[in-house]
C-alpha cells in the first residue's frame, strides 16, 4: 500500500469525489420522493449539482464580531469527517481483509464530526438564532448518541469483534436483536441527519435556518454537500452493520440486495420526514432516552443471550 | 458573466421581504410556491435567511421605520442577487402614498431589477415575471443591479441608532 494509492482512494474512489456525487444524487432522491408525496413533479436529476455550483459563485459574508477563522473552518471539519468515514466504510465493504482493529469506533466518532462542525460554526457566527440552533443541536446529540452506541453494540456482540471487516460478514438484521437494533438505528439516523421530526436546530419556521443562518456562498455549499454526503453515508453504515452479509457475498445478487436495503432505508427516512411534524427538543430527548434507548438496550440483552 | 448568470438562474433561492403591505401580495407569493405551481421543477426554493437569498421579492411600501430595517436586511444579501418588486406598492406607493407614515416608494431608493405589476399580481404573473428576468439575464439584456453598482446597498444602509432605534 503506497501513499499515492491512499491519496487517490481518499480523493477519488471511494472517498471525496464518489461520496460527493453519490450524496448529491441521494439528496435528489430525497427531493424527488418528497415531491411525489406532495403530488408534484419535483426537481430535475442534476438540481443538487446546480445548487452546489450556485453556492460557489456567491459572495461569502462574514458576520462582524464573530470568530472569523472558526466560522470559515467549521464547514470543513464536518466535510473532512464524513469523507473519511465514507472512505473507511467503503474500504471495509469492498475489501474486508484490509481493515484495522477498532475502525468501528473511529467511524462512530467520525460520523459525529458534521454535527460538531455545525455547532462550532453556529456559535462562531455570533447570531442569537444560530446560537439557539447550536444549543438545540448539542441537546439532540446528547439524546441520540447513547442509543446509537447501543445499536452499534448489537452487531459487535454477535460478531464478537470491533473490526468492521469482520462485522460486514454477518447479517444481524435477520435476527431478533438485530431487527430491534435496526429499528432504533433508523430513529438515530433521522436525528443524526437533523431532518424532520428532529430538525429543531434549523427550524425553518422560528429560527429561519438556525445553525446555517449566517452562512452564504461556498461555506454554505460545503454544509449542504456535507449533509447530502451524510444522507448517503449513514444508510450505507446501517446496511454495512445489519445487512453486511447480503452485500459482500459473491456475485451480483448480494450487491443488488444491498442496494435495495439502502434504498428502503433512504425512502423510509424521506417518508417519515414528510409525514411527521417537528418535535420539541425536550420531546426528542425523552423519545431517545426513553423508548429508543430501551429498545436498543433490549436488543443488546437479546444479542447477549444469543437471539 | 455567462457562467455566473447560468449558475445563478438555474438555482434560485427566493427570500420574501414583505414590509407594510396589505398582505395580499404576500399571500400570492406563498401561492406561487405551493405544490400546484411546483416551482422546484426550475430549482426555485423558498429560504428563511437573507444570507441564502438569490432572488429577493419585495412587497409593500416599507414605511418610515420598516424602511431602515429593509435596507439593513438588503445590505446583508450575498452578491450576486436580484431584487424583484411584487405589486404596485414598491413602484408607486399605490393607496398608501398619502399615509402619515409613508416615506417614499421603494423604487426611489432601492436598486430594483424588475417590477411585477398587479394589485396583487396572480401567481402566474409572478412566475411569468421571474421567467422574464431569467431570460433577460441569460440573453445578456440585463445585469443584476447589485453587480452594476457595487456599494449602493452598503452606502444606503442607515445608521440604525440615528432614527430607527427609538
């Protein structure tokens, strides 16, 4: 493994370029399914690319009195995090032998970076509405990280390994504990993407963009791109953990099953987003620390008992 | 210029800046954004923050106090952006022109790119107006005013404490 190859993997496939393109296409799926739910035609296939191009010709406004350096750096933190996460994930899916011990833990941390970047940027912008959004985002993170770790524990207990390369051989979704954990994982994914019913950090109606309110031009474009990449990567993460065995088996059929599982996860997310109202922050915290955590805990216990 | 205009007009984020209007234009603007007209087909979406705006829809006369806020908000818009006036009020003041709180028609002190007449204009008229603006931009018949006069919005931004903070 020479350094040029690592660099190319990071920049082209399965890192930056691949994840960005796939993420933008996923965000098109999101918008198109939304349009279908609302019985309209929806945007053309390349609309997310047009949007991104537009952000890069706009002026970058920097709020007076804010922490300028952090304000401009924050979008890149999340962007780098999700790119690396996607790289590690896809390397495990494409070539399970080359992964390292504990990469799952690294992955869980990397997937936290976009939310952290958003919070830092919001507080650096010195806008009261953005600060409000940032504090909501932190509360949301505190709420969903606990059940998410429990959810990730289930495949770990079943495979008795914390190496992603060994985890992707199993198919926990076919067991009782795995199915329960997947259900809890779906709720966590919805919150991690901060989409309805957990979009209180942005809150179009009362915070008018919340954490992103002061961003314009290229930094806003990077944020949007990061979110699109998360929308692509998180379902892949769940597919790798819970349907891994279906995906990396020999032949073409397992890949198609994996694609189907991924699409169902994305479509479920979008349909939930379109059919539910926004929760308050306290309701979301109660939801995650109550039912979702209990569900995930039950899944962990079941997995421990071998179901 | 061609690349900029193309990139801008393919993905317009609409920001609605309504001030001291009778609300009919605001209702028609919301109607234009409903699924019935499905403006997302052309990449047009509604945004809540002026920092995300590409197309700013003005409605109403902006009375003496609202005017200062409007200029402040407009000065925060990232360039290039377009300002489109909805209804007759921004052009002439219409029925509000003799009110005690009327300052001047916004057309006299804001660089407005296009006017969509009507009291209020129908959603079809708003869409047709925006399409006309997009076509004129692509053909090079017009340039966004914010680009032609780089610092105009900034110059006009008033000192907030002088008369507005009371």
